[in-house]
């Protein structure tokens, strides 16, 4: 009986020790993209992006004083589809994505690349 109790305690300790490792953030693009991003170079369009975990997106274009709401979804591991509304007109755009913990690069369908760094 004492051996079973010791075995149960050992298993519980191992589970608790393993839990922090399994709770670490994922290194997948869909997880890394969540957060606020600002341009690496300020002379690029002064745009702040905020990707939320629920698939929504906020775009703040400071020079024009415009804030847009949209949605995004990953269609491939390295590709997102962004949907936004401008008035009654809905706009869809597909971008190639490269993302790390600190840097985000978006490349549009025409090959234009924008680089961002994590703001928060």
C-alpha cells in the first residue's frame, strides 16, 4: 500500500514539473502574431497593427488618422487572409507571413514587403 502511495506522489510531482514546459508559448506563426506591431522604419507607412487571439485585427494609420477593424485567418502556415471593411465595401487581401517573437514581415500579392517589430 505504501508503495502505491509513493508511486502516486511521484507521478503527481512529475506531472506538476512537466506542466510549465507544456504551458510555454507556441512557436507557430498563428500564436506568435498575436500582439501589437509597429513599423521597423518610421518612414514606412506609420501603421500600427494589433492581431488578437480571436482572429480580429485593428489597423491604425496614424498619418491619415484612420483606424480600421478587420479579421484575419491563416490559410497556410505562412499565409494569412485579411478581410477589412471600408464603408460598405469589403476588401480581402492575402499576405505571406514570417513572424518571430520580435519581428513580423508581411509580403502582399504584389511583392511589397513591410517589416514590423513587436510593440507589446
